[in-house]
């Protein structure tokens, strides 16, 4: 596990885009699978990433989590990824289905079946993640059922804190990835980042990454890193 600290959020976005492009180019298979993070932080990274020299025709993009909203809803992670990146590159993009006639449970099951078609053994080459102020990642929120899912790759998850349903990659799906990159920026994440990286096991959901089998690289800005006190970091 490595922690790369960038001076500003803008430099984090540019640096993360370069790291993702390199990870794609260094992936061993004929096709490269990349799980995209949602939320707001990754948008700037995706906007840089679209300019990186990547063999996009060999890349399969999927979503590490999605809100249970229509594809054109402003809260949709898929819409954010499409406008910031996918619409500008030649990668294949597989999104969970949404319909007023579908349940979140069925959509997650359909999506898992889709993932099985292009992610051999459920081992994605790259998974991108963010982290919420409560230490959640993907849509694995504190005290929610999906945190205890150890067999499925992708599930629906009831999130009472937000009074909503989410669709999310599971802990085993995330921890099997060859490379996990976590993008975190801003002073509002400083305390939870210190807990995630330096606190006791089981404090926040994103500590599930302590059981990752591949490489985990935290890419953060100075503001988010401002409460770190003991862990070794690499200033970029
Ligand atoms: C989502 C996410 C979620 C996100 C964190 C951080 O659907 O919201 O995927 O896990 O990464 O909530 O979000 P920000 O980057 O907006 O702080």
C-alpha cells in the first residue's frame, strides 16, 4: 500500500490520470477492465484522463458503484463518467440497467452477470474508488448489509443514512483487483483519512482495503493528508 500526496486537488487530478493511464498500459491481458469511481472527486481526473495516450479500444469500463436513478439523472455516476471521460474515448462502457419496472436487486444481478462476461474470475485489472466523510467507499456505507457480502461480485445495498438504494461492488470484488487507486481530496476528508490509514481495523468501511490482494495506491492532496501523523507518504 502506498500513499501519494499531491500539493493541490488539480495536481492530484492530473497525477491520478497519469497513474491510471500507466496502469492500463501495464495491464497484462488482451483487454483491460477498469472499475470507475463515482462521486465528485474523480470528475477532474477523468477530464485529464481523456487526453492521456491510452489504447482505449482494448479497455472495458464498468462502475464500482451507482446510485439507483435513471441514466440521465444528475446524480448518476454513469452520467458523470460518460460526460467527463467515456463520451471522449473509444473504450467500451458497461453500466447497470435502470428502469421503473426493475428493482435494484434485479439490476445488480443483471450487472453482475454482465461483469462475469469480461472480468475473468472477478479480478478487475483496476478499480478506482473514492472515500466519503464517513469512511464509506463505493456504496459500502457503515452498518449496511453489503459490507458483509463475501460471495457476490456486485449487489444492491439499502443505505438508511441516505434513505436510498445503491448498487455496489462488494468487498471481495474490490479486494481481488490487481490495482486499486483511491482518490481523495479536501480538508473535509482529513480526519477520516487519518482514521482509515492510521486507525484501528474496523473503524471505517474503506479499511476493507487492508485485505486487498493487489496493489493499493492512495492518491490524495495535501489538504486531505493534513491529519496524517504516522504513516509514511510519498510527496509527488
Ligand atoms: C458515490 C461514490 C462514493 C464516493 C464518495 C466520495 O456514488 O457517491 O462512489 O463512494 O466515492 O462518496 O465522494 P466525493 O468524491 O464526492 O467526496
